[in-house]
């Protein structure tokens, strides 16, 4: 089913005022925090730089697709098909600033068009955001946890992968 272009592009939505009273909130209302974070990071424009080099025009932007995949992972979804679980949620649409989310076949086609340029662009943007934040935090120690095993500084004799180094 093809959707009109005006359903995908809307004006920016202000972050709603949250009051502690009876409200009709959906289970994804906590995403309002990410709406503000994405705006402060200027994530939409950064991700639009990661579009593949093809000249094919689409109604759905790659920036929207990439942000949708980020939120998809944040809310604990693993399969692309699970977008249907929150497709009609008004808060999710508001976070992305759209009237409708792209269909799963559309998302699949867009992902299929991603090339090495877009993948390396996404890696670069991710690395830059992490390094920028680490510089801001000025942390004395950084702990990395890739697969559930903790890797720490060997010089201090701390645990690494379950064994004392």
C-alpha cells in the first residue's frame, strides 16, 4: 500500500508538557525523552548524511529509517516485523515527526539499497557521537562490555572476561 508523501513529512512537534495527573499515555510515552535528545544531537541531519549514493528518490528518508531502527532497538524489539506492534502509536509518530511510519516492505527495500558508503557513514557518526560525549564527561576510567564479559584495565589487575589478569 502506497502512502502519500504528506503523511511522512510534518512540522516539528514540540515536546509535550508532562503533568502528574491522569493522562492518556501509551506504553511508548517515555520516548519523549529521546525526541529531545535527537533534537539536541541534531541526529536527523547527521543521519541524512549517511544516505546511500543511489539517485533513487523515496518518500521515506534514510534519516527516518535509521532513527526508527535506533528507537526499535531502544524499546527492545529485535525483528523488523515488530514495527507493527507500535506502528499506530501516536507518541511514536510524534517522536519521529511523521503522520505514518513506513511499511515493513518499504523499510526492507531501503535497507537493501544501503551501500558501503552509508554503513561507513553510520559507523563514523556513531563513533563521533560517542567520542564527543566521552570528551564532555571527562571520565577517569572507561569500562567496555561487549558480550557480557567485562574488560577492565590490566595494569590495575582487575577482572577481564571472568579471569584475573
